[in-house]
C-alpha cells in the first residue's frame, strides 16, 4: 500500500493494512491535516495539536480502571486498609514503559500488535498470542457487565433492562462509521470517571496515612500471606493488562497518528497514567476508610457491597456516585476490550477493521465487536454466577499471562527491521527484562500457593529471592560469555522513518536460546494459568458451601 504524494514528493510505501488508516488525524477535540508537517511555534498551536492527539493513551489507561479494577482495589481497601497502596506507585514505570513501547510500534509501523507477532514470529506464536488474548478478553468483557449489574442493582434499576440498554449503547457508539463520534463518546465516559473524586472528598480518608502507604512498601498486619500475594498479582493484572497492548497500538493506528507527533502521544499517555493512579489510590483509600472498624472489614464480597458500605458511611449520594462511576468504568472497559479483540481478529485474518468504516463496509469487524458484547451481556444474567470471584479470577489470569505478552513486545521493539531508529536502547531493555522476570516470579509464587495452600511466608520469600538470584546469575554469565556491545543507535531522521510493507521485510529469526526460553515460558504459563483456575474453582465451591 502506498501513501499519496505530499507536497510534490514521491509516494512512499507503508505497511498499513487498511486504506482507512491513511488521512487526516480526526480526534475528539480537533483535526490535524495529513499534510501538516509544520512546526508548532507557540503554546496555542502546541495545545491545539495536543487536543487533537489526546485519546489513545488516556482511553487505554482510564479503561484500565474498569470493573475488575473496582473489584480489586476495593477488595484491597476493605480487607487490608491502605497497606497495599505502594503497589500502584511501583507500577507507574511499568505502565509507561509497556505502553510507550506499544505507542512507538503503532506510530512507526502502522500495523497492529497481532499482525506483527504473526509476521515476525510465525503462525505458531501468533496463534498462541491471539488465542490467549481472545479467551482472556472474553472473560474480561463478562466482568465488565458484572460491574454494570452491580451498579444497576445499587441504583434499583431492573438488571435485564439496564444490561440490554448498556449493550446497545456500547455497540451503537462504535458503529456510526465515525471515529470522532466514538472518541467523543469515550471522552464523555472518561470525564464520568472523575465521579470518584467527590466520593473520596466526602469520605476524606486520612491523607497522612495515604502518603505513608503510597511511598513506603509494606504488607498487611493481618491475613494469610498467600491471599495477599494473590491479591497483589490481581492488582498487577488489572493495572497492566494484555489487552492494553493490543488496543493502544491498533487504536493509535486507526486514529492515523504517526511518529511526527510522538511527543504529544507520550503526553497523552502520561495524562492517562496520572488519572488511572489517582483513581486507584482513591478507591483503595476511601474504601478502607468506609469499612474501618465495621463488621464487614476484611470480608469483601463484590463492588455492589462496597457501594452499600460507602452509602452507610458517607451518605446515600456517595453510594449513588460510586455506583454510577462503576457503570461508567465498566462501559469504558467493555468498549475498549471488545475493540482490542476486534482489531486483533481483523489483523489476523486480513479483514477491514477501522472505526472510520461503516458496519456495511466492515461487517466482520463489527460482528466480532457486537458478538462479544452480546454474549457477555447474556452470561451475566444467568442466576447464581459468583460475580466477585469471577472478577478477581480474570485479574489474576491477566497477571499470570502478562509476561508472555511483554516478551513479544520486547522482541518487537528490538527488531531493527520493524522500528529502525525507534528501537529500544540498552537501559530500556534491562528494565523491561527485569519487569518480565518479576512478573514470572510473582506467578511462580501464585502457582506454588495453589499446589501448597499452607505455603509459608518464608518459602515465598525464598522463591522470590532465589528467582531474582538466578536471573542475575544468568545475566552475569551472558555478559561473560557473550557481552553485549551494541553500537549506538542512529536516531537521525526518525520523525519521517516508517516501517516498509510487511511483504518486503526479511524473515525474523529467533536464536536457539530465545526459542528455548519462549517454549519454557509458554509451557509454564499454561500450567500456571490452569492452576489459577483450579484455585478460583476451589474458592467458588467454598463460597457456595
């Protein structure tokens, strides 16, 4: 596929898979012409550019504070007070590094995450990644509708009618054939997420304790450590989820943002991270304050019970605001997660997949999107579903599966053919490798706690320390045997550098060691994911008894 000539320059081939990805940047708050390559000489022009660009990073981050986040953060607050707030602060660099790498991949390549994995690593690894994404996303969308039902129940709205209206609203907003209309719909929901702020102000949790627990890591003084670790993994899973990688890359491409506006896209991402962290801290803090000293402290059930507790502590209006914020967040999450799946399916099977297209022009894309919403909406209406347990199960699974997604992200961001002058530097690779090692170790501890329910704190610490020691030893041996002496990356001209069409790229080759590690990681994650499901099943049976 080729770009049209700009300013008399010859057309340049790009890797875009859909003609709808070429054209003006049309955002919720502004437009940038396709041939606008001029500088921004003053603050007014810069702010207008940022207004047009803002969206992908903000939506993906606010969508991260979805129904699963409401359940996970409020569970932490109700059961353990504010003692786990520090986990959110530690996740900030992880959030930025992961999503910034995705941002670069989307802007520079013009190709979605799923397509790049298939193209660079082959059908075997591509199929694993897409199957993982599809199954986890399908479960995640169910949890979004669980959040909607819990919010509706607190407001006294009939569940069947409310769920049906929410499902129709989500599908209708995405099916207008206008990218701008969809983004404006999402921005209205983003502003709705700010309802958490008045709830926090009304309940006014102690600011000094919040600051202490955000900045100084510690563990709760009560509760089983294995359950605390499971909850920490759930916090990681809900804050850094695999769907985010696929969504932001494809949504950025659909918005037609290229590398020339990378700085503005990074600001967009930072704004989103600030909003998601403030929301997470607020939920954990005001839930801790609302339940402190009550009989319900330490006995979390679901976000609906949290809304009742907030109403009892802060007044009926605060409970209503929390329930509305929960519904709002669930609609954002359902829209973004469904869209990430539809984008990935479009990438995989080569079908048209753009919000700039009407349903008639891209029927398969919209059928996937609407089908996921319809099935999830129907499942939550089945009586007897353990809503709270299912929500937490999905977040735990996301935490277990994230290392696999991050490994492919790291490999792609070091592929010279894919990113050229935009590829990772050495220090970013070291940080991302450390993040992957930590994520794997957390899932190892989770797996061990499933196999040995009475696993003690000392054993868990040995696993964590031993794993870190092995990782450091392996890195040291690698440096001795084959020290990395990478030449400095030439960044000149990168604003205009784009990945060539996929069919012109030389095949990627994985070294024998990389294939071995990927195979071991895949086998481990399959086992770990299965054991997490067993653990959740055991908890569900106990809950029913």
